[in-house]
C-alpha cells in the first residue's frame, strides 16, 4: 500500500504492488528527464535533492552496466549523517542489490561486477583508482567541497564520458558558480541547471518558508530557501568582480614581475604577478599549487622555468617565524624576502585598497585564485553581521601569497604620463 507523510502528502519513494514508485515534484522530474552530461540541481533546503540522488544513480547503473560509480559529498560527517543513509535505504534495504563495506565505504553488487564508491570531497584519494561511469555529487556548493575533488571526479569519468549530477543548496560563490552554473549558459556546454525552492517539495510547510523569509536577510533566504545564487554578506573581496577577470594575453617580457609565496609541505603556493607599465595594473598571470612531495630545489626549478626571460623584481612570502624556509630557497638561488607587515588584517587591507581601485586583474584561467577571492569570508555573528575574524583563513593559500606580496609592493594609483613606468614603492 502507498505510504503518506504526516501531512497527508505521498512519500517521495513508495512500494506499490511490489514495484518502486517515485512521486517526483516538477523540479525532480525535470532533472530525471534531462539528457545533459552534467545536471546541476540547485534547490532550497529540504527541497528534495539528496533523496533524488540514489534513484538517479541507479538509473545510470542500469543504463551503463558493469563498472564503478561514484558518490561524493562535502565532508565525512555529511556522508555519515545523511547521504549514506539515503543511499543504503534504496540500494541495500529496498532493492537489495548487494553489500556495503563500511570500512572502506564501498557498496558491491552481488554479481561483484558493479561497485559504488562513497567519498568525501575533503579526502578524495579513495576515488583516484576508479574508472567511473557515473557520479553523484551532493552538497557540492559547500566550501569544503573543493575544486580539486571535482577535478578528480572529472578525470575518473572521462574514459566512459560518464554523466554527473550535482545536488546542492547554493551556499555561496565559488567554483560551482563560476565553472558549472555560469558555463551552463554558454553554447554547447552540455550542462543543465535546474533550480527550485524548498516549497517545490509538497511536504515542506509553507509557514516555515514565510517565517524564514521574514527572519533571514534577503541574500541568505534566496540561497537557502529559493535555491538561487546571491552575493553573500561578509565576502572579504567584495570589490572584486567580473570586470577584474580578463582573458589571457602574452605578458611582455619587459614588464616587472613580482612573486608571492605561501610555505608548507602539503600545500605550498605561489602567485606570479606582472605590472602593466601603461596602467599600473597588477596582472595575476600564473598560479602554482603543486601539492605535496617536492623539495625546495624542485620548487625553485619550477619557479625559474615559469619566470625565464622575465624581469623579476621581488619575491615575498611567509610569516616572521619562517625565516629558515626562506633561507632554504635562497640557498638554491631564489631569494624570498619577509613581508613587512605581520598583521593579517593589515596585509589584506592593502589588497582591498587596490581592488577598490580595480588595479588587480586576474587571468580567467586562474581558477583557484578566482575561487578563493569569491569565497573568502568574514565569520558572521548570530545576526548575520560580519565579525573581525576570517573564516578558514589558513585554507586560502593563494590569497596568502597575494597579501604577503602587497605588504612590500604598492603600485601607483595614477596613470603615469609621458610613457614613464610606474614606480614600485617599497617600505623600508
């Protein structure tokens, strides 16, 4: 017999005469009918995103057959608390397709020729050995769902041209907005965006929707209850916008070049910047995020290759306690100076001053620094007002490169006359 919710609305998933019946609302049905290679389901909270994912993935398995399939969510707590239960309710309890090994989060079909691998975007190594035929990414809009995890999944899907489903609430701007949502409007993108509010779920209480509308700031309500991207309050780089993202062009070898560095064994980073003598603008033209496993010598070799033939004026990076690391690079021929200002706030304020003059330009293909600029935020208080604390500042490595660099280098803000090159002002 069909089941019903307490409000009298039919459940999303029912067993009727030994057959599985899905009672989809219009947003879910649109996603179900989509033939796009990538489907971005943006929805308000409790709109029916996560419950839809297992059914979509099971249909992909039926269509594509034997092989590996992937499920990823933002964090392990989210996987354990919600996604894992939704997945197992269908695959193990209702359809009885196989066995779940909780130790390595792999579901194996009884025929042993189909696997579903569950992973966290904060630790995507478990999927690197898979060659997948389909993937479901839940809560991909959260900050913890890093671009690197999405790129790893793309690599796993490439051989079989596997399809991908994103199910998420738009938590803020970032790679999902720039590289999926915005790209969907381009010709021949093969991405379909499906957006719907919480109230598309017939079981969602209308009075709760109205209560949230009256209590929350507009930007937060639009994202969390209407499933629409908005520019959230608290962004640090609030003056950085589309006009500051430019197409790549060859950097003139005569332009002065500056390099910002952030140290670390696991997450070393460098940001290569050139100054346009005609305008005084700083052009971010190369980013460096090699990951772990390289020595100072290896890094220096890579940096010298990037800057070969260019006029490198200064290299700046690290905090006051990291002189030993600066010395290690100097020993290999890459002298890095210490930032003059030690305060993170002071360093960032120097960057913001240039952004408000739109003197910082970033090449469009530098996806990581753009992502950082569009997601780095102040912590909010209980009234959704920005505090003086930064959220997850330690995770923004290219932003650290940028702010270190700006402590020593302040370009002129007035366009030079007579073709003279702007002076670099160094504090002493």
